[in-house]
């Protein structure tokens, strides 16, 4: 079967750093993506890792280790607006028609 | 550009009724998808399309049908709604031009079946 595991909830304070982990077991793996979703809103794309290592986009970074079937999203200098749900998603092919989403991690940022 | 537009935003159905959810994208994307989102279960793929006139089943296709008669539109049909289909439905689209092109989501349709 296919499974992606993420913590259900993470809390942190403004200005802090938080890491959201994702471990996966899927039949086929091509890359790992991260999406953000605010309450009542649509998911929006944050980052993609096709190769092992760290990808940095502003305050957000994402890491992948294929050998460990593991990745994480790192959020730095947390702001209140970062309070949202974060989903990891596995691509099983070059194109996104085989994307499988994790169950999401709800991040609450406190002042 | 509007991106991905879904209609309606909200709908309440009685068990056994039918309805069609509409999705339109103006980004000339080849791929389109329908997902459902339930509490604690993330996003699950219902059906998808890799081009005009083609559709394929996703993880949870039972009870749904789709059509992609035009490249910009992707329709999701419920022939006989059941309470288990109460969910938030998201349409998304993506380009095939590069590896793992990001999905662009609509704002969702909140469906309740009583």
C-alpha cells in the first residue's frame, strides 16, 4: 500500500524555527512536494525535492533523503501567518498525475 | 487570470440526488484533477485527466464520473449522492512542461449530503 506519515500537529512561537517531518512508503517514488493550506482555503505549492538534499526558498527549506524515505519542511523566523496545515506529497512519476498526499500537519504559531 | 475556478462553492444534496461540479482553468494546463478532502485524511485523488478527451481513475473513484470535453474544463458528476460523499472537493490543474509541475488548486466546493 501507499502511506505518508506526518505529525498531526505542531506548535511554535513567533520567530522560532519548526521542522515538519514526512516519511513515506509508496510503490514508486520520483519526488517529494510540500503544500500549504490555510483554514478554509485552497492548498498552495511551497517546494519540491527531486534529488537528495536541501532546497531553500526564502524562509522555507525542504529536505529529502531517498535512502531513508524521509523528508522535512523547515520553516524559519515563524510568523503568525504561517499558521496553516502543511502536506507532503509523493510523485510516483515525472508528471504529477500520480501525486499522493499525506494527511497533513497543523501548525499553530503563537505570539 | 482567474486560475482555477470551481462552481458551486457550497451545495446541500439529499441522498440519491445527482449533481455536477464544474471546474475551469485558464492557464492552458494539460492535466486536471479532482480531489476530495476529509478531516484527518488529507487529499485523495478521485479522477484525473492528462488531456482533452481522456480521463483516468484515482484512489477513490467509486460513485463519481468525470468528463473532459474541452481542455479548460473538467466536470465531476455524482449520479446518486450518498452521505459518505459529504466532503470538500478540490479541482486542480498542472502543466506537463516540466518535471513535477506544481498543482494549482481551486477554492473548493463544500458538499453536504443528508
